[in-house]
């Protein structure tokens, strides 16, 4: 009897007090280091490693102490196993996001998208999981170790009170030290007002990022030091769309670009809004600060292109994963024609906003930099905000119809909420858009050509019948990954032609070009119908990407097929990776118009406002009219051309101006040839970039446009 009891005691106490104290801190740290080791883009050894070590120790000690305090030891062991299992799943999901999208996502965002991803991309998920098998197996090592050691990790007899007090003190010390390092060190903004999962996880770890996400979801994201970001206010004449206050004159019948034959309009693109007075009257400090920021912004000036397309039609497209390397004179002749025969933008960029398609679409359709807002995002939050300065809100009062379509599931992202709030009459598959062939064949992705065939006639017929001008919007899908013959039906459809011309390219690169041939057919159909109706000269087609084709980057094995298409190597996050093509074409443009000004997707809406002679206030956008010339290339100004790139993995924001480029990866500024800038130029642009990013977030977060007295 005594022997039996003694044996039971030995089994129960396997491992001793050291195991029960260190197991959970070691398990948490193991998961964090495993994720970091598999991330090829994050340096393993840097200051962030100390943050992660301390936060992991604090989190692990917290779990251990809570389980030790539970009187029901069997339940405590079950809880410990469940936590380890859920933790392994969380780390595997984050690894999958990073490997597939080159991003880390917040848990709330992933939870909101899980159903759509599983339903629409089931086969893709399976392929991702298969590629993660080594990581998945390693992630479950702590759980596998816990099962036989559970009685030693959570013994029947809890720790003595003095031991618990000591461990609690160590826990507090680790948490406090990590907090101080995080909030006082170089990563302090990522811990507070610039928090996103993508920037926080490399700096503080997954569990701390999760804690911050939940904390900010309840208490709100901390406000940035706004006063430090504002330039001195400017004395801007608050006038209407021309110096006289009268609308700009309509262009003459001359089809040549610009306003040949009449003086170019002059004066700022600004409305009669006194932001300084609004700031003085405002009691809400955040809204007051945004007013002050707007008062400091210099408006763009009217120019020779102001009103060039006044009263004409507009078709705007956000093209899924489109890039310059989808343009081929032989395989995509319409893309080649439209990108080489209209406005030719030699320095256009579509930054990676870390929000995938939804972020790119938001930048193209609003002119505002997209941001993460706590656990949500600018596009999602904007569905419940006042959005009076979008193109359909400005054009519908002038008699324009504003239809919009997307050739995939209508609510995959909540564009069924935010696009109508922008003023579009939106339809997608499952809500008004009939895509019989794509649906019957279960094509993934669906056909852009079929979408055009189903929709173009509706607004062209209305225009021909009663003269109703149109602003139509499309979000395409045919260019979506996966880029393989088995993973993309649009690629398979055009496989033979691409293999014949580019036999030496990888399958991924071939498949990317092939699926964009379907986009080319869609645009060819659109142009043909406009020309058949005789209205190509009266219509401007504009198209930009939502993001570069990041699914060409296989982060799991280090293969970068995007660089194969480009023909050279670079690092993830370099500005050159995001250089793209902005398509802006009309039949009335007889000769290509070269534009060398640095620009990006947030510049599209204010540029179109100027081209269509709309009454708008250029200060209310993150972007600017690309054709505005009220700046000097070698001097700082908050109205100069500025391309802002998203903070990439906590490296900071890269940027490009007319003076040169700043690369956050190397923290170097390279001036353009023949340009010399003041010694404080880089510092001032850094501040301007911070202002653009933070105020664009606050504009949506705080429903700022509802506080601006815009004319009806």
C-alpha cells in the first residue's frame, strides 16, 4: 500500500517546480521565435527580440500562475492544453497570412474574413496549409510535450504563497520593462497610435499584438501627437472653382489635350471654407486639430488641364493585381494601346497599403490614404461615415449615372456597404450582376470580359437615348492569384498563347500574364462598344491596380516570380517594387501626353476632379492633382508631389518627391540628378508623411467630413 502511494506521488511530480514555473514562458517564447525564424523578411536578432523575450516571459508566467491558482487541477490541465492548442493555431494562421499575403493580420480582421475565405477560396486554403506543414508540426511541439508532462506542469499541490508572490513580482518586472522599452524606444509609435498587427508582431510578438488589438478595440487607439505634425497655417484665398467664383468654362470643340485656344484657368482648387475659423469654434480637440491641419495645407492650382473633360463620361477601374508587366504589345494589345496612347504616367506607384485589395480600392476611389483603424480599416469604417467628396457624390448632382460592378461575390469585402455610401449603384455576383457562364463553369477567378458584356450596354444605351452622362466603376477579378494553370481558370484559358511567346518563364509568371489577357479582352470589348456608339472621344477611361501581384512572391521558399518578370532583384518594401502603370485614355487624345511627376493612387480622384472641372477642395484629399504646378522640385512644400508608402514591417515609411526618393529599408535619401535640397528637407518630409498618414486615418475614424460645411 505504501509502495503504491509512493509510486503515485512520483508520477504526479514529474519534472519538479522548475518545470511548472518555466514551461509556459518557454512555450510562449518558442512560438514567437518559431514565427520569427520562418519570416525571411524580419531580422531575427535586433532590439525587438528583447521586447518579445520580456513580453513572452510575462505572458507565460501569467498563464502558469492562473492555472496554478485554480483549485480544480484536472480542469486547469485541460485549460492549459486548450490554450496551447489555440496558440498553435493562431501562430499557424499568422504564418499562413505572412506566407501568402506578405502581411500579418489582426485577429478581428481574420475572424471577419474567415467565412468568405473558406467559402470562396477553399482550394487555395488547402494549398496554403500543405505548404505550411513543417511550421504546423513544429507549432504543436509544446502541446505534444505538455500532454505527458501535464501533471508536472500543473501539479496537484499548488505553489506556496511566497513562491507565487515572487513569480508575480518577476511577471510585473518583465511586463514593465517590456512596456518601457516599447513605449520609450524606437518602436513606440507602433505600440500606440500607429498600431497594426503587421507592424506590432515583428516588434512585440503575436500575443502582445493580440492584447493591444483587444485593448484598443475597447478603449480606442491612442491619438498621435497631432500638434507636432502641422505646418504653419497658410493664408489661402477661400474661393470657388475659378478666380471670379464662376465655374470654369467648358473646353472648346478642340480635341487636343489641355485647354488650347483659351487661357488656362487660374487660382486654387479650393472652396469657400475657413478652416482656421472652424478650428476656433470647435470644442472637440481631435476635430479641431484636423481643421488646423487643413488650414495649413496649400491647395493645388488650376492648370491647363482643368476642365478638359468637363461634361464628358468617366469609366474608372480598379484592376486586381494589375502591373506594368501585364502590358504586352502582342498578347494584351488593348492594354498596350490604352497605356501608350493617352496620358503616359512615367512615375506612377500603387503602394502596398497592408490592406490588400480593399486598401487599394479605397485609395483609387476616395483619394484618401487607407489605414488600419484599431481592429478595423478605413474602407470598412467609411461605410458608416460621411463621404461627400467621392466622385459619384460630386458627379451625380450634375446628372451623371453612377453604376458600379464587381465580378466576384458581392460582399466578399463589405463593398456592398462602402461603395453605395460613396454614391455608387453597386452590383456584384449574388446581388444584381448576372455572370451565367462564370458561375455555371465555377470559374476562379471569374471573367472580366463577361462582366463587360453584361454591363456596358446599360449605360451606353442610356447615354445614346437621353444624353445621360455616366461615371461607371469596375472592380475586376480576372488577374487574381493563384498564378498557376490549375489554380486560375483565366490563366488556363490563355495558356497556349503565353507558353508560345514566353517558353522560358516560370509557370507562375506565364500564368500571371495569361490571366491578364482576360482583362485585356474586357477593355477591348469596352473600347469597341464606345467606338461603335461614337462616344470614345467623349469618354475617359482610367484604371489603376489595387496592389502589385504579391501572390507571385512565394515567401515559403524564397521564390520571387515578380522579380523574374521585372528582370532584376530587389528587397520586399523597396519603392521600385510598387512602380506601376496608371491608364488614362480617351479617344480625343491624338498624341501621347508624357507625365513625369511622381504620383500614386491617392492622386487619381483629385486629378479627375480637376480634369472634369468639378467644384472641389483639394485640401480635403490625401492626394493632389497630378497636373498642378504650384511647387518647386528642390523645395519643401505640403502641396508638392508626394508618394507615400505604407510602413512596411516596422521599417518606417518610404516616400518619393520631385526631389528624390527615401528608402526606409536603408534609411537613405537619394536626390534626383541635378537636385540639391536643404539640410532639413528629409526631416520636414518625414513630418509631412506622418501628417498625411495620421490625419487620413483620423478623417475616417472621426467622421471628419461631417464637420465640414461643404456646399450642397
